[in-house]
C-alpha cells in the first residue's frame, strides 16, 4: 500500500458567520436531531474555525471545510471550496434602498 495516500478526512458544509480574522473564517454547521426522550425535532449548530489561506470566503458564503492538523489553538479545519457565494450589495446600493424605504 503506497504511503502517500491520505486517510479519509471529515468534511462538513456550513455558512461563514465571521471573516474578520486574517486567514481564518468561522463556519456554522447546522444539523437536525431528535430529543432522546420527547422525540421532538431539534435544530443544532456548531461553529468551527477554518483556515482560509487566500481570504476568499466572505460572510454568508456556503463553504465546504475539511479536517486537518491543528494550525492554532482553535483551528483544526481548512477551507476546501466555496459552494455558493452570498448575494452581496455594495454600500451605495444599501443606502439607496434605505432612502427609498424612508420616503
């Protein structure tokens, strides 16, 4: 068996909730589970910090992250791809929409 084959690593898909750090993004991963006693459906979420080498992911983007070796105290994931870009508006467009609503 060749030694250059990597083991299968965990991958998760989530939404970027913070991109304010340099080369780091916070990704919220949501899932649905049942309560063990009451059987009610519950929505749960976890935030992961992931390494974004090119600072390409922005807030609201849907991204795929992959497990990797620890790169800092809290970072154990890296950005694999941006699945879907968030619809973004420039500041001028937001200001124009705000003015039309006030009028």
